[in-house]
C-alpha cells in the first residue's frame, strides 16, 4: 500500500497529513507556522529602499525592490515547506505527495520542490484548505 503525504498550505500556515493508500484515513504529521505571512507590508519591510545617484544628470532616487515584501515572505515559506517535505521523502516516509494551496502559492511551492520531490506529486487542489477539517481535506482529494 502506498503511503502518501498531503500538504495543505497558505502563506502563513501549512499542515502535513499522512494517509495509507488513496482513501486511507488522514493523520497529522506536522504543522508549520509562518506568522510573517499575516503581517502588513509596512511591518514586514519597515526599512526604506536604498538610494542611488544617476551616473549622468542630476538627482537621487530610491531603488525599487524586485519582489515586494509579501511575495518575499511567501517565497521564504514555500522554500521552508519544500525543505520539510523533502526531508520526509529522504527518510522514506511517503511515496506520493498531494498538495492543496491557492493557485499562486501552489505555483511558488512547485517552483521550490527539488526534482525528486516534484516527481512524487500525484494530485493538486487549487484551494486553501488549511483551516478545513480532516474529513473536508480528504473529501477534496477524493474528488481529484
């Protein structure tokens, strides 16, 4: 029987469940919290951007950030989730992986899954199920 892990994630919390087989009962493996995902942009990144002078002409102007503070925190958390799940894969704790997250966060997670872990992904659900019950999570994946 194949053991699978189910990751339900949002930008501030992820819950990892285990199930034996596709329709096995879910049990909690771990919960990851990322309170920075709930902060306002001003609270995350209170520093003003650096300043620069033009090489020709007059004036100084602020440097823009390539990624805003919320996005950077989401990326940081996606990397943390991927590392935690990959550690479980390396320990041989599961063979299949299911993931549920909002479309944007699911994309961030996929971007940061190492190739061996990405090959374990069997099903995905484009929905934030973090606050859902065990039964609700199981029901969503049964439909996929």
